[in-house]
């Protein structure tokens, strides 16, 4: 493990539950990023939460004291754009059950978000879920249109006293109503989402780590992509849950927080 950490050139971060929770940045995030800068280790941010646009995430990170170039932030909307262009090149018009921020990125990706006569249906994370639009989505699915979901998260992390049903929960409702499951889910844990980061920075998997708080998205994607899979216990998953997984799906490293990971990385560079 020390050798793998010493070889790192880039770390890919999940965001909510990993570097912040809701609107609160973790105390050790900025010191950890400063350590990476001193060691000349690059970093990117990958999130399944597409309720905000890339521009909104860049602004949020800046408010927290993190300067991030726009192309360092990848959401599941960008994964959906890549999938649509690769596998459904004839699709141009999308009906989206999602939030304005995600729609903004889809539009910047070359698609037209419409209410009528779409070529495909995209279900994302809709914080303003409306019953009439839910019914409209179900109707379009019953018409047999191509159907993708941006990501498989069941709930969205929050530090508020509530539960935020996420994309997978909405898809489960639609499956009950229509009998249809998404034909593709391009966001985490799909390894193509992480491969796009490796390609952008000319990285090998053995030079890259993925750190996140979820086993079925962050850790699974890292293991499938062949990068170092690091689980932080600051969000959803517990160490006990990780240990129950088959060995090939377990994180390579479990840390309580970024402070502990910083200690591991600093020790590997002595």
C-alpha cells in the first residue's frame, strides 16, 4: 500500500460525504488538498448528484475555498452525455425528469430538453419532483422511448434531519408503474465515468486513486476501473459493511477521514 500511495499522480474525489456534507466542508479537506499540491498530486471531483450544474459546483467549491477548473468537475449528467453520443447518436431531444442544473449541462452537451416529442427519456435527481411530470415520464416510458437513468444512488447524502430519495428511488417508482427499468445507467459505478478522467490527464490506473464514502458507487467504480479504491468513513458506508463484500469488491484502503489518509500519503513520500 505504501508503494501504491507513493506512486500516485492523481486523486479523484467523490464530493458529498467525502470532502463536504451538504453545505458544510469537512475541517480536513483544505489541508488535505494543500498536501496534494505540495506533493504535485493532481485531483478531480466526480459526483453522481446532477441536480446542480458543473458551473454551480465550481461556484460551490470556490465558496468553500477550493479553486477548481470547470473540467475538473464531472457529474452523472456528463456521463449521460457521453453515453447518449456513443450509443444513441440519433437522439437529440430529451425529456428529462431532473433539476435545472442538470438540464443546463445536457444543453451544453448538445441536447435539447423538451416537453413534447422527445427522442429519449432521462431520469435524474429531481429535487422539485412534481406529480404531473412523474405521470408524464411514466407515459413516455410506456410509449417505448429509450430510457436512461443518470446514476443508481438510492438517497442523496445530507446533514439535515430528512431523507432525500435519489435517482434510483425515483426509478423504482417508475418501474412499479410501467414495468420498465433503465436501459443504461452511465454514472458511478460505471467505470467509463472514471476512465474519462484518466484519459483527460493521461493517467494509468496504478497512478490514480478514487476516494469516496459509498461502496456500491465509489468503491465499485474504482475496483472495476483498476484504480486504488479508498473508502472514507465520513459518509454512508461503514467498515463492517465493507468487510462483508467479496474480496474483489472491497476497498483497498479504509480511512476514518482525510486526515488519516494524509498521514498515509505523507508517510509514503518520506
